[in-house]
C-alpha cells in the first residue's frame, strides 16, 4: 500500500518548487525618488483627432462630441453672460473663446503664476488652476482666479484674486487670499447660494486646523471671513476653515436644488471620493481612505467612517477625478440631474482619461455610472454646462482642446 502524503504538504512542496524555479515572480516595479511607481507610457500621448465623434450612451441618447478649439493645457472654463467663454491654462494664461470661433484670443491683466513640469507627473506646478465669475457679475464684473503665486524665495503658494472685466481684459487684479508656505498645487472655487466663496486646497496638515492645507475654506467675496464659519473663536483653528481632512481636491460643485457643497478628491492609489461638505466636519485623510498607498499596502487597514464623514461615491481603481458638474439643462434630457466628473487617468495609467456620468436618486445615493469618451484617451480637467444646455470639456494636454457634447440628431 502506498504511503499517502497530506494534500496540503504536496501543495506547499509544489509551490516551493514552482517559485524556486523562477517560473513565476512579480515584477520589480521601478519607483521614483519619492517612492511612487513610475507610470507606464504605452497608452500615453494620444493625439486628439479632428472629430466630430459619435457615441451611443447607456440611457439611449446618442451624442456628438465636437472639437471647438485647441490650446495648450486648458485647466478651467467660465461662461460670460453673452455666451463667450473664458479659459485659464496651466501656463498662466487667460484666453477668450468667442461664440462660433475656432481659435482663442489671449487676454491681458492676469497675475504672474508658476508653471513647470509635464502635466500628470509628480513635482509639477500649474500656474492658473481655476476661474469663476462673481454671482453678481452683471453689476460688478468681477472675475476670480486661483493660481500658484511666486514667492520671494523662489517657491510658490496658492492664491486667490479678482479683477474687473472690461470686455477685453482684466483690470485692477488683486489677491484676496494667499496661503502660507507649504500650500500650493491645485484648487477649485465655487460660489455657494449664500454668496460665500468656497475653495479647496492641497498641501500638508489636513488634520491640523491651524494650517490651510487639505481643507475646504469659506470666505466672503472680498476675502474677509464670514462670522458664521464653524471654527470662529477657536484659538487653535483658522477662521476660514470650513471642513478638513481632505486630499487633492480637484472638483467642486453646488447642488442645484439643495444648495449643498459637493467636493471630489484624489485618493492615493484608489479611494477617490465625492463628498458632501458639512461645516466643521472631518473627512479623515490621512487616517481613513478606501485606497492603497503607492507602494501597495492599504492606506488604512480599517477605514473608520464611523468616526469620519464617509464619501457618497468612491472609485477603486483611481480615476484622478477633476472638474465636476450637476447637469440641469434640457439639451441632453436623459442626463438631467446626473453628476459629471472629469477623469485624468484610470488605475495610475497615463492615456486613460475620460468623462464619468453618475446617476443619483433623490436621497443622493448612487444608482449607476457610465464611462464616456474613454477611446479619446484625453485628460479631462474641467466640465461645465453652457448657457445653451450643452456640456463643455477642457482636455488638459499639451495639444489640449475645448470639446462640446451635443445631441446626435
């Protein structure tokens, strides 16, 4: 009678022999000096064809995507009352795209910003990052810019400023808020329904209420502090802090019905989020995350959303969410009420940018989502609704473009 060996021992022995022969081994992934995996470039640098591009969509509505204009590294867009569009770029330029035009014109009067590096790589700087119009623009003509401001020591800090639009330039631009050293990078701005200016910051110290990094902040339109901010009177907190515990917030939108502040942020390697911002709330970074560190382990072994505000939407793998929009128009009726989020790349792979559509119910709960324009492989940095009810996109590439989504009749 043969001797029988327990199956577990056989399996272990076979596995040991298998690995010993080198028949199977994980790749040794190269890392940058800051311990981030070097991104693969096999899908990167995709030229955008002339278009238009035609798509079927999940809700049974055919769309056409048009290339309106091309320019280098567009970051954000804002529509003037007459329908012309203002565009800021990461080079630190302000452009205007007139209705019906296929080329932009350069606008003077903006501040000096700090620009260097290749978009999407670590250690870059975007000169201009966002643009919004004052809610009472028709009367005061104020335009607000968020940008990375040069400092005397050769570094940069995040700053917000405003100038008055004359019809062909900005006049009298001045800063209304400037960060302390260590806070730079990306920011998004939005005016809440009460007229207060909401904006996001990156940087160190997201759990430290005495710093501006990793926060959602709230100021008056002239840069002064509202007297009903949540940490007014707290000697250990900044008066402008509205919420904290955030990481890399690149999207901000005001819900058109409730007036709630919605914000999205980049996780490390997964764990990208959409949050509903509550005054004084802690959103957990870096203590809690549904993503992994860049080296592989989970950021938090046990995410404790019983202690911190949970997201309403999250992504794994990461999509690097950027500009965000609640669609309220009639031109694309099957999408009314949906959230649109620009994606810079999926799963840490360059060349996988796209647009995401998320359907939510009346309780602000996600029901389904759809990936759009993935085949174009463009970094979608901003998404806006035009006065015509169409959806406009800025693709933040060296050969970038302004795109428009319309019904494909």
